[in-house]
């Protein structure tokens, strides 16, 4: 089955940015802590899903993109740059 991919082979545009933003928080927020924060706002992702998103091996839904932007207090456009 054909899957849309970026030129680098990743399955999303925002994985690297999510990783950068997560690691920029002091003290650094773990993938598990980020998953917990998302679950508090109603997005059911676990640590493994966060890892796959950051590594580009999982698609990210529009609902998840909005949630990540909310958690990091940025716009969705900033997340997708």
C-alpha cells in the first residue's frame, strides 16, 4: 500500500520540531511526560507513539497537531515549519 512520505522518508512534518520543543523545556520533558500532558487534554497517546512521531515513523493527525501546539504554546503553523 502506498504511503505519503517526505523526501527524507519520514511520515510527518512535525516530528523533529516536537522533539526539539520537548527537549528545549527545562528541565527536559521525557516522552512519557509529554504523553501524560497530552492525555490530560484528552489526546490518548503513549510514550511509544511519541517516539514514533519524533522519529518520523508515524503519521500525526490534525487533532494531534492542534494538541501538540497547545501543549507547547505555539501555533500549528510554527509546528509544521
